[in-house]
C-alpha cells in the first residue's frame, strides 16, 4: 500500500455523505446493498449518490455487482484493512497501540 492510495481512500472517507454511504455498504456485509436501498436510507438524490459512489469506487473502497436491473455496492474489506494497517504501521511508529 502506498501513500497515494491511502490518501485517496482517506479523502473519500473524509466527506460526510461518502462516509455515510460507506457505513451502509460496510454494514451490509459481503452480499452488499442495492444502490436503491442506500438512496432510500440516506435520502440522497440519484445523481448525487452516483457521484459519491463513483469516488468510493475509484478509491477502491467499494466495488459494484449488477443483478438484472439492480446494482449492488460491496465493500472492499481488504482495502479498508490495508488503509488501517498503513496508518498503524507508518503513522503510529513509536507509539504502543494494542
């Protein structure tokens, strides 16, 4: 994991709406959550939601799966773990964190 990838992920998660979307996606587990369900849960206009999902996808925090006409968002848990590990390993050197 390089610093550019971590910075991109943190930038995307640093926005209130994207963090709210990501929270819904992570909570959904491996089966994912439909874009429609995210939109309904968070009351976000479709075009705005699409813009934010695109940013999360470009940061490799989520990926999407289509089933018929339904688009699902699934968290990339490994990438999230890699970001957290990077922060612990690179930014907390010298501190004892358990």
